[in-house]
C-alpha cells in the first residue's frame, strides 16, 4: 500500500480531497490532505503566507512520514509540491500535477505568457477573476466559484463545495520557484491534463508540459475538478502511479 499527500489548489482546503481520500483509504492506502497555511481552516495571517512557508510546512509533514510518498498538487498546488521536491527529494516517490502549475526554474505563476511563448503555444484566458483584498488575499464570489470550479458538478456536489470556497493568499503566486535538475529533476513527474478545463485551459497546461517535460502525461476528458467529478478514474490513476513509482530507489 502507498502513502499519498494531496495538496489543494486556490481558494480550497484539504476538504476538496474528501472523496478521493475516502476511496484511497478504503483500498488500504494512507492519505494526508492538509490545509496549506492561510487556506481552509488554517488561520495563519495572509501576509505571513509565503511559498517558503508552504514548503517548510510540507517538508515537515513529509519528514514525519515513514518512507516515500506520492505527492500530488492540484491547480495552484503545483507550486508548493515543486518547491518541496527540491527540498526533500528523498521523501518523494513521484510528483503528480493534476491540471496544476508545473513551472520551470525561475518562473512564477505570473509568468505564464513567457512559458507560452517558449512553448510556441497561444494561451487562453481562464475563468478565474479573483477580487483582491487589502489584507493580501483574493476572494471569489460564490457565483464565480460555481462557474469556475463546479460548472460540471452535480447539484449535491455544488451544495457541498461552494460554501467551503474561501480566501486565497496571494504572495506565493508572485514567487518564482527555485529548482535544480539534481534534486527536483531526479523525481518522476506525472502530469494529468484535463482537456475541458475552463480554469486552467488545456493550451496553458500543454505549454507547461512542453517546457517542463514531465515523465509522462495522462489525459482526462473533464473540467478542472476531477477530484470531485471523476473520483474513480483519478483513484485508479493514482494507484497505478504508486504501483509503478513508489518503489523508486532512494536518491
């Protein structure tokens, strides 16, 4: 059995993994789905939330786990999983980017246009239009969350998820990742692309794939939240990844 660490994306918390976590645990796996600092139920003041803080917190979590983990980041969650892979590569069997930011060294989320130009791919505008606040966060109105994240979800899932969508600390998004081939680059990276994504459009995902060159790409025909809408398919993919990579030799 494998250990999975699942990292949420913008405006979300560990709660968004509830369905996936339950399914993996039912199959005997160990699953951690933490709230990042300043997200979910975590009360860290937003101006204290940095990419380094997220990295340090995740490194501490991974160092407290026996053996290696499959580390997955969804959407913006790609930023901290990349940076923690640079910090503790020996704790990670595989990195999984679920329609996530997989940025090359020295780039921040705001540099997507540069990545598109390098890949020779014309980018599309996603639906996210966060409303900035003076406290260093951004907020989505509930109707925005419905359209952006949950447009293809059931009414039951919308009723469960939308009230839990919260503020997003903005400092990490402006911080470039610092990665090396020797550490981050030593870990297998699997990108799960979502072809119907209206939040992180497929052209943008494929620009990152072209520039960052993951080990493999898995394709889901769905929107941005397969952790809610395509749970059985996602669980099968994660279990297959764990079976193929979890026994990787210690770096």
